[in-house]
C-alpha cells in the first residue's frame, strides 16, 4: 500500500503578482490596491518572517 502526503496549502496569497495575474492589471495598479487596503487597515503589509530562513542569516557562534 502506497501512502501519499496531503498537500499543504496556506490558502490564497494576496500580493502584487497574484493581483496582476488574477485581474490582468499593471504592477502600479496592483500596488495601489494593496496600499489602499493597508491604509484602510484591511490587510497588514508586513510579511511573516520565515524562521528557518532567518536562522540562516544569524551569525554562527
């Protein structure tokens, strides 16, 4: 019997590239939408840090 991993999907990503692809708009228009949502406090533009990648940047003792 073969087992398969269940794919992990964090859900849709809202960023400049996904807006450009989904709506067929320019980079400027996509960024304007994101800034507008940020200013209305609908979204937070601060990215979530990837702890694993952050550990690679820390100086070694």
